[in-house]
């Protein structure tokens, strides 16, 4: 009978030690989680601030077009070529800006 009580007493102490070890591990993990949550919140706040700054600083307006009457056929075809080149460059620049914005999100 005393052997059984001694054996159960030893098991109880071992279990209490294991529980204490598990509690310490749990507290360590909880501390790491809290630190990570704080860091995530800080980065989220920075990102939101950047988005607000970015959105308020840049406006994507429509391209402006102006009407110019044709003086001659050769001049107008040259203007059309220049306009197409400028518009193509402008569109590729806007596409790149949008791609940069999307890659940051």
C-alpha cells in the first residue's frame, strides 16, 4: 500500500513538473505571438500611411487632347506619327506605373 502511495506521489510530482514546463513553453510562445502582433500592427500602420500618402500625391488623370486643324497632308501625317509615338510612350509609362502599384499591393 505504501509503495503504491509513494509511486503515485512520484508520478504526481513528475506530472506537476511536466505541467510547469508546458506552462513555461506556452508563456514563451504567447510572448513571441504578442511581439509579432505588435510588429504586424506597426507595419500595417506604415503601409496604410504609405497608401494614403501615395493615393493623395498622385492622380491618374485622363490624357488631354487638343484639336489642331490640318494645314497640309504631309504635316498632318507627321503630327499623327509624333502623336502616336507620344501617346504610345504615355500609355506604356502609365501601364508601368499601374504595374508598380499592383506589385506593391
